[in-house]
C-alpha cells in the first residue's frame, strides 16, 4: 500500500453533484494525508450551488473552509477567473504540493502553470466528461479541445474514465497524446448493505440518477402496464430529480400506473440511497445513445457511476448496448443488454423477476464484479503509479 501520510495534494474541480473528485478527497482524508487542498467551482449557475471556494485539511482534519456566494456572470469571465483562483489559492495555501489533480481541462491547465513555477511536482488531468461536440459554439468548441490537447500533452498523466475518450481524440481530432490511462469510475463497495436474498423486494425495479430525457427512464415506464399484467405487485422506484421529472410523472398518470411507480425525488444522504438500492431486485440503465440534436451523448464516452452503484448494491442491470462495458457486464452475468422497446423490456423484467434462481445468482455475480472497482483499489493503484514515478 502506498504511504500518503507525508504527501501534499491539491484537487481542483467543477461541481454540480458529487463525483470522482469528492471520492478522491474522501480516500485521501481516510489516509490521513499530511495536507490536502480541495478547490471547488460551480459547474453551472444554479442557486442551489455555492460559489467558488476551498477546503484545507491537515492530517485528515478540516482546518479551513471558505466558499463564496454564487454569482451569475459572463461564462468566459467566470471560467477564466476559476483558472486564476486555482493558482491563487494553491500558491497561498500550500507552499509546494507533491501532486495536483485537475478535473477538466481548465483546472488541469492551472496545475500545469503551477508546475512551471515549481509549485507542484506532478499534474494529473482527470477527464470526467468528454464529448467531441462539447460546446455548441464552434469556435468555443475548437478552443475547448485545443486546451484539452494541451493538457493531455503537458500533464504528467491523463486519467480518462473510458478508453473511448482517447479514441475520440484520435478519430475526431487526429490527436494521439501519450500517458493516457483508463481510470474507471469506482464505488465504495463496503458501504452498501449486503442484504440476504430473502430481505429484498423481489418485484421492485429501480432507476437512480439525474432525471434527464437521455437517461431513458421513459422507456422503462412505458413497459409498466405490460409488466403488471403478470406481476400485479410490481413496483418501479425512481430515485433522483431533474428537468425531466415532471414529464415522467405526467407519463405515469397517462398510462394509469401511478400506483406502481414511486418517485422518491432527490435523496440527500448517500447512505439512504445505498439502502434503497440494496433493497430492490434489479435496475434500469436504458440510456439514449444520441442527444436531441443527433450527436453522440456524453454517456457514450463516459463510464457510468450509477452502473457501479447498481452492481455494488447487488442489482442485475437491464442496460443499453452502446456503453463501452455493457457487453462485459452481460458476459459476467451481471445484467442483460436490451433495447428500448416496451414489449422487450416488459418481457425481460418478468422473466428475470419470476426466475428467483437466476435473479439470486446474478445478484451474487454483481457484487463480486463490483469489487474490482472499489475506489480503494483504483486510487491506490493509480496514485501509486504517479507518485512513485521519478
């Protein structure tokens, strides 16, 4: 195991919901790292978010926390200011760091500047979101990807969530940067309750996540009238909030299935979400491959965090076929690749939930497979790799 007690690390990220940056922070705090500076900026202008700020830790203990109020400004000005704040707070709060982890190209760019002044030894460019058409404006999209290529070229390592990110740089931009590693999304497997098969709700399917049209919840919902013909005690639990939630509620009303669908809304505490997931029988991940404009979705290039949460909760998954790891999940007998046709969905749900022997075996397989993606293993492996380099 790598020793982090004497290390000084900076994490800079943009925040909307929790993600790998917060998981890395948790991992480092558990290791009682000598010094940790966590810098966060709002990803969108949203009154529910704080403004830019930082958290300073010493030996795993918070010693200072400072976040401002969010202010609506011209986006280019805001993001330029974020780069400057990363440099300013890093310079002011930490004399010299062993590692700077920048989640997205703006934050990684700040780390590369700090390294040029000798204020950090190494820089990791941690790529959480990637899309060849990242921005609608062609000029801004061009500049965004030029900065992406700069960071890949000059960071000590680039951590991509999936192999498709490096492939896309080659396919769309003819750019082949070195030192690109695939660092998959992880999950804290040990936090999920391991319920006995007799304790779960054997006829309950679940979706958990940000409620957007591209997440495909509407396809599962459309299948409910067919499912309840065979499974009258069927329940569909939807955990999360988002702009598409009201449309789903209207759909449930129009289909006359409100009694079979529970919209739990946003659940603040992770521990509560984990309990809810672990009590269900199986899960849906019926993403759309393309967005409303016909472009490949962000999900195509990414590694889904909800997939790993489902697996850790022991949930077999009914999932779309275009995810980079969907066939591997099916081969490991942890889920089934299906389409978005309501009859196909209903048939597979009924077959899985009625066959308790298969359901139980797939649940066991899911937990075993999830252990390969425990954050403890992932961060130990890749932090050791970057910190032990000469």
